[in-house]
């Protein structure tokens, strides 16, 4: 397999059959978004969500479940998850996604899951991707970033009985 083919391999990390997308009002405070402010009448789309890993980039794709046509995509570049995906302050089932058109324009949309466990799986898939990218980077550089995660097995104090 050539290097170009390896770069184009995509791994599907999660598929959720039904999610809802909302038009959201501008952020009212610097603290974050509250899904309680989103009205059901502001629901603009519902369909399938796929989380796809492509090398070090992660994509959240919102697709039509029947045709597979892309409604919107949220790109998460390494180390920039907080600027692309933000959890709602008042619910664990809702998130705000930053979607881009590729020409420098972006918009924020609300994403809602029907079940709490689907939202949990979504968070886990994003975290797993971040951990995978971090491990791959450590392999390439040959160093570990978490020097504090290693346990010192040599005791500092002598606890032997005299």
C-alpha cells in the first residue's frame, strides 16, 4: 500500500441513526450555550451522524440516512476540539458544532441526541480519536508527553522493620 492510499483511509468511529440539528441563538454569555433556549420550532434537520477519523483529523458528518447526502460537516483538527465541539451547559445530550463551508465561513448549530448513551458514545469516540493521535505522535517523536503518568516503583523511604 502506498503512502497516499494510507492517508486516504477513513475509520468510522461512531454511527448514530437519528440526531436533531437546531438553529441556535447567539451565545448570551461567555459561559456557553444553553439548549433550554433552543426551541423545537428551531429544529432545521434530523438524520444520521457519523464520526470519521482520517489520519490526525476527525470529522463529524451529518448525513441523510436514505441517500447518504451530506448536510453538514464539522472538522476537528488536532488539539482544537474545544473550538469545534462544545457541550451545552444544561444538558449532556446537546452540543454546539462549528461547521465550515471550506471558504473560511463558519456557523454554529445545535446538535441533539435522543438518548443520553448516544451522547456519551459521541464523547467517547472523540476522546478515543484524540488519544489515538497523541499515541501516534509519541511513536513518531519517540517521547511521552505525560511524564507524570509513570509510577515510581522505587520507594523514597525505607519502611523495613529493624
